[in-house]
């Protein structure tokens, strides 16, 4: 408070929802701080500093020039991963380091839900369907928290008709929320099994097979690095949840907010298409060379 001591942010996975994120990212970016490397936490940053490495660039150089790689307090596996991420940061381009094979299906369904955490409700199910070169967006929206069950049932009626399909989603969040809802409402559990048996978590692939020049591998960030543009300058699920609560408080006056929520959900699905195509394209290149 007196300004005599400056804090030293260590940017990480939780920063995306923190009020201070603009300050901390700027702080870390200006210094090229090693905490910009994904999953490089405060103890590991201290270990690197003790080894004389403060910046992403220094870590990348360390990786190129020191063999074997050793830093006290960081395992060899973790250090190799940080060094690889530092090199990707320096290069500014994402890489695929292990090829991926996607199932060949007639229909691809890029699926995303929207939730309101305070009310603990899932108010929107959205999906962009792709058949060859054709795409269409479908959504199931609860006009109020009381209509959550109606949207849930409408979504599963839709899912019951899917044939020869593969669902794509990003992170295990969708499955976690849908599992909780399947216990809340009466439901055909075989349908749930079928849906998730034919599904792929794109984040699990990103986490396992790729590196990106970013501190976070959220769908917003990775799709942006591939050239995708959201309509909103700073899109996010929490922002959409606030729009939703404003919408349900006065739907007539806030029609535009419903449109924005649906647009945001659709763009998350479209961002997954960009990512999936990039992963598939890079995998083909990988196997050809
Ligand atoms: S944004 Fe800054 S204050 Fe917030 S969690 Fe991240 S490092 Fe900490």
C-alpha cells in the first residue's frame, strides 16, 4: 500500500479470472518473465532464478546450450518441457510434437455449454454441426433458471437423433456438468454413454501433443493464435453468465444480450473447428515427413 515493496506476480492458470490479470500479464510480458511459460509456478521460477535464468529467452538459450539439462528443484521431464515451451515462445508459432488421428465420421459436432455458477445452472447447449463442407449451428436455451430442465431435455432429444457422429468439446468441463445434471434430472443414461463414447476432448490433445507461445492453452487463446477472431474483445464464460442474469431479469429489455450469448457460444464452437482442422493438418504433415 505504501508502494515501497513491489509484488512479483507469477502468472498462471488461475489468472484468467482474476481482477489483476491485465497488470500481472503486462508486468510479466515487459520482463519476459519465465512465469509466462505454462505451468511454471512460483517454486519452479525460484529454482530457475537460483540457476541464473530469469527470462523466457534465457531459458530457451539454456535449452540450446546446456547438455545435460539440469536445474536443482525441477525434474528432468518438467525442465525439458519448460525448455521446449520457451523455444516455442521465442519462435512465436505453435507446434504439434505428436501426430493425432481423428475418427472418420459423417457428422462432426462441435459442442459447448454455458453455465451460471452462482445459480449452478446450465442454461445453454450449443453445437456447430459439420457435414463435409456444410455447417449449421443448433442451440437449446433456458429462458430462465426454472427452464433448465426443459433445455436439458431438448438437447438430449436432439442428441438421440445423431448418427455416425463424433462430438468435439474443449476440456472436461462439459462432461462434468452433464454428469451432474444426469443425476439431477430423470434421464436415459445409455444416451449419455453413447454421446461421450463418440466424443473427443480437444483440450486433452492440445495438452498432450502441442505447445503454444502462450501462458494459457484456453480455446480463446489457441484459436486466436490460429487467426480466429471473436466478436467480443474479451470473451469469456463468466461475462456470458452476467449477460444471462441480466437477460432473465428483463428479457424484453435485454433481447440483445441473448443474441450476444448465443453468438459467443457459437464462436466457441467455431474456434474448435479451426483448432481441430489445424491439428488434423499438422498431423498429416507430420506423417508425410
Ligand atoms: S492475475 Fe496476478 S494477482 Fe491474479 S492470480 Fe494471476 S498473478 Fe496472482
